[in-house]
């Protein structure tokens, strides 16, 4: 690559549990020879997604090219975290051909795009495109209020509902900023669900963009890399609920890190996580579990009551430590109840 050419950056955004990490794992292992680097932004102090990605590092995306930022949303910590991290990746002995940024599920992409105009990096990188992931089954179920008439009726019926929920605004901002929308878990939604989800997204989009159903993050890298969108120069076409604000807050959400002993009954843990989703309005749980008698660590990820788990790699020299990150909306999340609910 010409050293004067800008390095393309793809921003991967999407709601909690929409499949961003799964997509990036697929891209790392199907990069068509491109040398990749990845910047992972977690919500909360414990990095899980970065660890998952490091398990599939290879010659084209070595482990040192995977950088984690867990101090908060990168669009809120630009000077302290985002700019130094980008400079770190750009200063690698072998400069990456392409950089992937996995935002936290709560991030608003537009403020991040504005950060690409910072003097330290604006002449060196460009936003190749913004890829928004949306859970097809969840969108088809109408969880993001696509019908303004229905929302108005709900507001009229309940004096406590006088604005859109924070989750709705995050979803709409991510969709509005996208160059391509990927409908994930299309197999769970089915053909009718995918069509319904496409209709919801079309109603939210300020402009026409491709909407593609995918399963398990499988999409040809040539479809989503190399868009040359220069999105940092196209902000006016990407409206946001927060346009005109100096910054946005993430005080609507909170996370709790729970340390657990070895778990003997995985099914009981799954049941406990599902109960927390129902009773404590927990949005997301992710982490690693040490299972009694098993040499491999158990990766646990949940969205609402949908819990997925798999053994991903041996503990080896790593300490056998069970740790879960629990994310919910501020005010709904009860730390004591969560810790009690996970005490098996």
C-alpha cells in the first residue's frame, strides 16, 4: 500500500447481541489476503468480545492488531482513548490494509464519524463504510417501535411514556448512519420475519441502502469492505436524534461484573440468566464460565431470555475464573438482585 494512501476503516455497529463479534470473526478468517486490525469497544470494564476475537487471530490479523477499549464509549472518549488507539494501529511495523471498529452496542455512530476529522488522524484514515447489524427476529417482533401511530397511542394511554426509550433511539441512530444493514439470525426469523424486519428498517432509513439477511456472520468480505463511502464527509445524509448536541450520555445504561465459582450445572445457570431477563429487565449477559470437571472455558452470551453457550478453548495457563458482565437500563438494574440470582 502507498504510505500516503488513507487506510480504510469499517465501523461495525448494532444493538446488543446483534452479532457484531461473530461478523468480525468471519471477516478475520475470510479476509481475502487483506492485513486487518481490529478496535473493540466494550461497555463496562471487562473485555469479553476482544478475548473472543483473539482466539481467531492469524497471520493477516495477529493478536497484537486486536486492541480493546473498555473505558467507555469511544465516541465519548475520543482524545483519551480513540485517537491514541488509532495511532497505535497505524504505527504497526506492517501497516494494516483495513481497520475494523466494533462499537459497543450502546454507541451512537455519528459522533464517532465526527472524530475522524481530528487533525492527528484525518489525513491517514477514512471511513470506508458503516455496517449496521440488526437482529432480524427482534426487529420483526416490533421491539423498536417503527409505527409512530402506535407509539402515539401508547403515549396517550400511559402518562409515564412521553418519549422514545433510549434503546429505540440507539437503534434508529445506528440504522440511519449505515451504508449497509445486515439482518442477522435470519434463520431464526424465517422468510416472513426477514420481510417484516426489512419493512421496519425501510421505514426508519433516511435513504435507500442495501439490507442483507445473514446467518452466523457469513457474508462475503467483498460485499462490505471496499465501499469507499468516505462517511466522515457525508454526515448530513446520516441524521441522528442527537444532532446539535455537544455530546451524548450513556447514563441510561449500567453494567455489573459478577465473579462466580466453578459451575457444576450449566442448565441451572442458563435458567438463572433467563429469570434475570424476565424479572430484572437484564438486556445482555456475556462472559466465561469455569465448569467443574471440564478443561475448556464456557463462553456464555445472552440477549434477553435467549442464552447461547459453547466451550471455546482450554484454560491452559489462564486462571479458571468464572466472570459474567450483566448489562441493563439504569434504574431497572438491581445489582444485589443480580448477584443473588446468579448465586447457584
